């Protein structure tokens, strides 16, 4: 998926993403250029420095993995409901 | 618990939270956490987190109220989430590596920031995220270092200020109502911090090497300004003991102040003695009156030049001087002309010198900077129309200087006359006696000076050849030295013979230890820091002139400062036992 909001994955979207990821039992990780971070950690998400147009990959492992990936993709694609 | 010893410079006992003034530099305390203190440090960190979360929540609330449609507050919610996320990592490193919370927080955030700045950032996106982390770090460190709420809430608690040294401009910037005590690494009894602390009755200990590394912001500390002791993180028993002492000290101070306020300033045999106040800021005039000051014996004017980036205008100065004259309501106010030299870094007026205490300072500098001098004289003269103003010149060493300064005053008077401005044509003009040549030949200066004011801080320093802020030679700074006593008596005698009033405005005049001695020398005008007025009054009301003369005679017969101080302590102890 691609970060589509103009301001990138900054504090606000990262907070929303981490909140959402925390609701699932599965471990969700986000990948960017060989860097893996936990989707539950705002600090780690922010270190991705994912500006507008950055390509990210989501991976989830656990009982609700599919639901988690779907929900997160939806959030990212809706530009985090912020714009 | 850690007990450190320094120089006591302002008496009193106070217990409070440490606040490190130099925190902007974020100097991390080097101290590793003692194993038994680990849990307390974890607790301190968790408290700090709670406080920061509460602070940010307040900001969020304010934003929601002021901009209900915006989503800016979401950023702050993000900051709260970041703070919470830091907790396990930081707690872990306090426990595992015995880091202080300050160090642990800083380390974690620095690591994160390093990650962000390590790669290319053409859009500047990473830089913006770095700013978020820096903001969170600042908030946490500010609370951990003990600076809370600062300008924002105005509700910040009172604290004990720690600094390496306090420059005059730093002390000007402090909100004095929020300071419980002072502790510094440098300085002696007559350093700026010490004078300021005594003026406000704030306990202070100076000269504790490396103290700002030993103490972390937010530590509970006890300052004993009477004995010169600092206790960091006291145990329960010590705390209990000092709480009782703190209470009894406060009540003694208050009792003395209340007891003395309405009493006339006179000796037991009814000889009137002027008890005046030394002030640094116009706002202090009110406090001086509350302590029962009969006037202002020394109004330092350096504050005007520390505060302003630009030099003060005549109008600014005039208004300040007038406000003090009006606050004193007809009581005398002695304004001292600007007294700076190369040791005081003031608005770049004085340039560095190899030997600043013997250099271009006081009146010598004013002659070089005629623009500053004339502007100040105009302001003082114009203010003299609003009360009983007196003017004195600092650092006078020759009669020529007095004549020259007076000639300039006369010239300025003519100028004002021509402009039709009003002023007091009779305003007395006196000189500070603080240079040995002026003290030894005080009788000669009396031919030109309307009054003398002995500045003991500098006089003792010059007589003993001891830099008063150099802690290595601090024991040699001896106001009780026989040479100093003889010189003081001779100045007071010279004034009496020439019928010129003699006042004393140095630290010595506010030290109850010397009150009886100075009365015995014939001194009838004491100018002291406002908070010292009640104690000095108590001593002078307890002695007769005959007794004071006897004390003076006995003290003069002693061979060294040590014995003089011992003798005077014994005598004063009988009058105010609570002081010792």
C-alpha cells in the first residue's frame, strides 16, 4: 500500500494506526526498505519517516491476521480519515 | 542521603525540591543510581510521566476549546502515546543499568532521533518528526529536572535554585517569590547571590564544588544557610528533624520582625540610630518599608544596565528613581551612580582587563563614559524634585575625582535650569569610602563631600588584598581584622570631626555581630539588606553607647580577626541567642 495523505505518516496517522493495530491479537509489522517495525508502536512507526508516496507492506501473524491487515489497509487507503 | 558542606551566606533552613537553573544545557547528572534508590527513581520517573501526561492533556483541552473543529489536538494525543510507550524501556534501563531517569529518557529519544536523521530526507519529513520527539523529550526533562509548568500555568511550585554561579542578569530574571533557597558551586559571602539571598531573607549556601552534578532536578533537598550544609535526598529521620528546625526558624524571623517593626531605632539609652535599607530594584522599596527602614541608604543602579539590551534612557531612569523616592514618602534615598567594572559583564560597557578590581571601574569608568554619566545625573536630579534624594559616587580614590564629578553635576544642573526642569538644588552629594586611599585620607575628602558612606565589601577586599569571590583564599577575607577595624574607626572619626554624616552600607553593617562594635566606633547610620533590619535593630536597642564603646575598645585590643569574631560572638549571643 502507499501512503497517500499529503503530510505522510506523521504523529496523527501513526497514533491512529498504532491504536488500531493494538486492537488485534495478531502481531502486525510494517515494512519499508528493509526496515520492519511493530504497527503497535508509535515510536517505531515514526522512525519509518514514511512521507507521502512511500510504499509500505503489512504483515500480520496470529488468529485475526486477515482482519488486521484488512482494517489497517483500509485505514491507510482512507488517508487515515484525516484529509 | 548525601551531606555536602559549603559556605553559609544567608541564614535560615529550608526544605524543598531542587531546580537546576542551567537545565537548558540538559547537563545529565553523572551520578548512577544507588542500588537501594532504584525503585525510588522508577517512582520519580513514573510521577514525571503522570505529570507530563496531565500537562499535555491540559493543552489538548485548551485546543479543543479554542479550535473545536481542528484536529491539532490529535498531535498532542500522539505525544501522550509516545510518552506512555517510553515507560517500559526507561524503567528497564533504570533497573538494569542504574541510569538516572533523565539519562534513560534522553538516551532512548536520542537513539530514535539518530535513526531518523541517519538517512536522506529530501522532503524534510523526518526533520518534522524529530521535532515531535524533541518536544516530548523537553517536556519530560523539564519535569524531571524540576522545572514545572514554568511560564504557562503560573502555578509552578516554589523550589531551591541550583546553579554553578548566578550572574547578576540571571538573578534579575528569576521570579524571587518562587525561590526558597540558593545553592551554587562558586562564590563567597559577598558574591552577588549571597547579597541577593540575604536581601530577601532566602537561605543560601555557596561554594559547593560540582553540586549541580550531584543533585538532580526534583530531588528533595535541605538547605541550612546558617551552618552551610546541603542535604540531598534526606532520610525520614533527618527530614523530621529539619522540618522542626525550619518551623522554629521561620517563627523566630517572623517574631523578631513583628516585635521590632514598631519599635524606634535607638539604643537602650535613647540615642537615635538611622537604620536604612540597601536595595537593588525599585520594587524592593516597599519591602524595605515593611521591615521598618528609615530610608534607603544604598540604591544600586546597576539593574538598569543589566536588564536592558539597550542602555537606559533618561526617562526610564527618572521614572525608576522617582518611584523609589515616592515609595519612601519623604524619607532619604541615597542613589549610587553606576558602579561597574570589567568583572561585571554589563551590556558590553566595560572591556576585559587583566586586573579588573584595580581597573577602570566606578567613577573612573563614568568619566570615560560621559554619555552614561550625564544621562544618569540628569535623571537623578530631575527625580530629586519628588523626594529627599541624595547622590553618591562609587570608587572614589582622590579629592580631584570628587571635584571633577561635582563640576559635572554643576554643569548638568545649569543645563536643567536652562531647560526649566525642576530639581532639588540642595541635593547632598557624597562619596563611597571603599578604596584604602579614600579611607585613610577621608578627612581630606570631607572638604568636598557632603557625606561619606563606607562600602565594606570592597574596602575589606582592598585592605586585605583578597578577591572576595575566590574561595581558595576566602578565609583571608576578614572584616574583623584589626587593620579593618582601625581603618573603620578612623573614617568614622574623620567624618565626626568634619561634621559630615557617615553611613555604612556594606555587608558588615547588616551583620548583627558587628552592630555594637560599630556603634562604639561612633557610627550612627547603618544601611543594611531589608531582611537584616529587625536583627540589627534588636541588637542596637539592647545596648547603651557606653557598653558599645567598651566592646569597641576591647575588640580593638585583640590581635587577630579570629579572636575579634569570637569575642563579638560571645557578646552578641547574649542579646540574640537564637542567631547562633
